[in-house]
């Protein structure tokens, strides 16, 4: 039995940050490596948790894009 995740940390991933993935088909897992190899942050997902994370990421990106669209419209209205 595995315990729930209990890591407390903060990671900022920027546009130029190096990202790679390692597939482990026999373990049904994908590990993501963020940053240069010497001081990378690594995290892994099994298939169900990766699907949940992708759904969350897509929903979050849509909300972020909608917020940027609203901000751009408000900025244009303020300038106009």
C-alpha cells in the first residue's frame, strides 16, 4: 500500500527550462525531468495520475488563457 504524496516544495518552470521524459513501460510510469541533469527536479506519473494531471493542466491553461483575454480586452478598452 502506498501513502498519499507528502512532499512540500515549490518549483517554477519557465519557458526556457529544459524538460525531458523517460518512459518506463514495464512499470506503467513516465518520469519527467525538469532542469539540467546536474540539478534536475524529477517527478513520475502512472497512467491514471498522468491523465488526471493532463486534465487539470488543460483546464488550468484554458482559465489562464481566458484571464489573459479578459485582461487584454480591459487594457484595450482603457487605452481606447
